[in-house]
C-alpha cells in the first residue's frame, strides 16, 4: 500500500489541534456577536423607553418603584392649559409639576413627593417620623405601616417668574 494513505500519529494530533482551535475561535466569535446584539437590543429598548411619553411609562415605573400592582397606580391627565400650543398660542408663564403620593392601607401618605421621612430612634429603637424633611423628629403613630399600597400621580400648577 502506498504510504500516502496512512496518516501518522503526529499529523492526527496536529489536525485535531487545528480543528479545536478553529472551533474555539468560531465559538468566541459567536459569543461576541451574541453579546453585541444583546447590548444593542438593551440600548435600543432604553432609548425607546426614554422617548415614550410619561403617560405611557408612569404606571410601570411607579409600580416597580413602590412594589405595588399597576392597577393601584392612579394617574391624572396632565393639564395642557400652560402648553405653548394651547390657545392663545405662546408662552403662558406657567408649567405643571408632577406630584407623586404613595399611601398605605390606612390612606396615610408614606412615600412620594414631599412625603414624611421614617426612621428608627437609635436610643429607644422606636419608629420616628419627620414631616419637615428631617429638621425635626417625633414618634411615629402606633401601628402606622410604611408599606405603600396605592400610588397617586397628580399635577400642581407652578407660575414661572
């Protein structure tokens, strides 16, 4: 038999090494491509989320932020009488700011815009509350829950000066 039909043990190892190297390089390229596509999809989703109006994203945002069901997030429609394109056309000298209020099951305001701040007294270990942004503290009412069960989104008119 011709000797060219037989493959030496050394040649088999070299070809196996080349095959492993090629397979590993292909795997690395596939993984890099997969990660690149995944990153692009995440970036695209974030850009779309950023471009969407608040009226579409508020319920999802505050539902996640306060860990309440989306059905418990109530949103008033933003008034448009301060908008530039509202009649009469032009600057109106006002705008609306969003006010978010998180309430517990008793209806007490416990989170959101200008909400009271809750903490624990380091000396007694009792719950305390500040209604003036941490300037003064007092004992929290007995049995008051700080768990948010409902979120309300409303609007406050602010005059520009």
